[in-house]
C-alpha cells in the first residue's frame, strides 16, 4: 500500500508517494495541500483509498478501503475487489461511540451483501460504447465533478458520499467505485492470447432488495437496473496498444409502477398502480433514458403468461404498443422504430428442462433483427494519461437488449448469457479465429475457453442475485454446465427457502442499510425503523412445540403402541407431523403477519 491515513485532532492527513493532502473535520471541510513528512508512513494507517464520508448519530466518519484483492489487469490497469472498509471518526475518540455502533454495523452488513470494485487508474463505470461515443464527439461529455469528470454517475457507488470531498487534490486518493461484478481472466485459446472480462454495473437509482423495491418510480428509474459488458481485450505486439471488443446488455425491473410486498407466501401478489397516466409517464421516461444512452432498445420480457405476471405483462405490452410511435428516427428508407418488444414465456417454453427452446427466442422477429443489426463496439486504445487522446473507433454497437423477468435474476441471466454467446462468436469471427457462427443458442467455444465462459456467467448471476435477493441465483447449474441437474434442482429448493426467510424477515433491515449508505436515511434527520427477529424466532419455537404436542396426541389416538415402529407407520407419522407443522405455521404466522414481516423505513411502493 502506498497511501497512508493519519487521523489528527482536527483533520485527516492523507499521504501518497511524496505528496500529502489534509481534510478538515467539518461538514464543509477545507481541503488543502500539506508538506510531506516521512513520519506519515510510520504513524498513518495504510489504505487503498478513501470511499467517502458518512454521517452517524454522534459524529461523522471517513470511510477508507483498507483491504483489497487484486483481480487482474484490464488494458494494463489493475482492478481490485474491495474486501474491507474501516471507519475513522471525526471526533477525538480512537474508536466509534456506543451510540454510533448500530449505524456502523448497518454499513458493515451492507458491504457484506454487496460487491465493490475499483481501479486506481481506470474508471470502471464507463463502458467501451460510451468511451467510443465520447471519443467521436467534438468534446467528451463531462460532469460537474472534479473527482468523476467522465464517469457514468448513476453507476458510481461513492458519488453521494464524496460530495463534500469533491476536490482535484484528492484525485488518485478517491477512486470511482462500482457495485456489481468484475470477472476477468487471461485466456490462451484459438491460437491467440486475450483477456476475457465481464463487468456488471448496478445503478444507484431505485436500488435495493427484492420485494421491497420493484418496478419504476415517477422518474423512470427502475429496480435492479444493471448494465453488463462483455469484453475481449487483445494486447497488440507493441505492448502499449490494445484491441478491445465490447458488447453491452442491460436488465431491469418492468418499467411500470407496481409493488410486490412480502406477505409470508412464496410469491406475493403483484399490485400495479391504478393510475394509467403514472404508468405511461414512468414507462416513457425510462425508454427515453435508454434510447438516449444506447440509441435503440429491444425489450425482452421473460415473465409467465398466466396469473398476475400475465396481468402486468399485458399492461407492459400495451404501453409499448401505445408509445412506440414516440420513439422513431428518420432514415433514408423512412421512419425506423427505436424500440422493439418480444414476450417469451421462459417457464412455459423451457419446462421439463427443454432449454434448447431458447432457439425460438433467437428466431423471434425483433430479437433476430437486433442480433443482425446491433453489432458490437471495437476500438484500439493506446495507453496514455488522457484516455480519449489515443482511441481509434473501428465499430460501434447500435442498440441494446433490455431483458427482464420478475426478479431480473435467474431467467434473465440465462438469456443474457445466450445473447452474449451469440456476439462473442461474432467477435471471434471478426478476429478471424473461428468460423462463421450458426446461430445455435448454445454453440460451443473451444473446450479450453467454454468452461471459463460458463463459469464467468455463473458468477455474474450469483453475485447479482445475492445483492438483490440474498442468495445465489437459481438455475445456476445450467449457466455453469449447460444442463440442468438433480443437484441443481435441490440447490434451487434450498435457495428458494432461504430467499423466503430473508425477504420476509430480514430485508427491511437490509434495505435500511442500503439506504443509509446511499444517503437516503440520516440518523440525525430521520428515525430508523426498529428491526428485530426475536418474535420470528419465538414463533418458530412455538410452532415446533405445538406441532410436537398435537403430533404426539394424534399418534397416541391413531396407532396401537406395538405398530408404532413399523416403516409404513413411521412414514405416516412423518406425514402427519409435517401436516400439523404446516397448519400451525400458517395459523401462527398469519396471526402475527403485520408484526413479523420486516419492512424498510422508507416506503417504496
């Protein structure tokens, strides 16, 4: 580590190499240069960078990344995973006060559930598509921020925490941090060496936990919005220039105003807003944002055509039909629609593990058209201090797939991995290292690379799922191996049960941790809702006790004692106990439903 943090009485001093900067301990801190002293390396705490400032009940805290893991390099830039964040109080105390500990524990919980990445020399928030657009423009798009001048601010997860620290003197000490997935690996395949990478960027706007944060808000921001970029990076012979190929996809909740609050059933009812104009405004604003960012959008809807999923799906399709004429561009051949829509009932089409039916999705008119017209981004990048001074754009991606299911996790990740596979084959074909792809949804790569591809998309699904639902992804066996297995089905059952517990009894607290970090909750301005699992644990004990009592009574009344040890009677006894346990659970939990479901402080519905 080459950054050292000194916690002085009235200021923090951050030293790096032969330079030092001080941050005054106040709400509007003065930031200035300091004379460098070698003692800073002896008395200071070694850190990897400053994450920002958080306000607690008693005092403020400077957040610092003090443990990171090097994942590898992209275009010569080191990329790190954040392992641990420490809190340095503004007060003279050497450790957090008792009053502030609960709030700092919430931050610790937040960091455990989410996954943060950064590069000290490269901004991970910007896609190659956006970099290319900036390079082709007369002047790159800039933000009014000294620290994040060229960043995609909605993907920067320390932007809100650094508003008081936005000063050029802190460049190199505060890094742009993203939340999501970064997976990269050097590969030697197809007689060529390259780095394969996946970068998934979670949006900070309307972000949160499953069931608590669903759909869109009035601004058009949607829950669980993630931009996923697939990269192939080839180091050219001279070592200072890289040939980069990139393909982007996005996922996000259905862009209508709806909720699905937990209510102690596995799949709570979906409740859309009754105001059609509110839906229309949210949908149009969301699509406007997407067209502005990605030029053209193909909406791929994977939800069921039955039950309440069908109701919201038909509403979604109707809004698309009514609004598509608003999103058109003038072409030499006439007006071209900038938005397309496909509804593919994943569960119906792929039931009984018939995942080969995903070929039907690829043949759907709007999907097939987009597969042939979107292309991917390719550019040559020269390694230099000014990113935009050494770029040559060869091709630019023209449009993006926006995939959703209800959670935008399991089905979505499977389909995104299939679409990414199509474009990766096209990349390899352009590089003249493979034959023309045939369009098979599971067309294999070379054996040495195929396993890495599946592993990366499996990791992508698991990490994004953990952040939103609390568990690993479902159908993860298929993403990782290309087939469904009995073990995978058992894992899905375990993860589904775990999600039920977390989403009903823990996610109110988890959402508050999330909102506190993003600055939506402030201990000094708004009271946090009290969270406790004491009643839940008591009810589980009560259910088991009552079930055991009634079970014993029923067995005594039903069977002569000499037959109670036979296998058939044993199985019947297990069946009776399970039934009594289930009935007791439903009765007791429904009686205490309003007091045991854990909801967040802020109402999102």
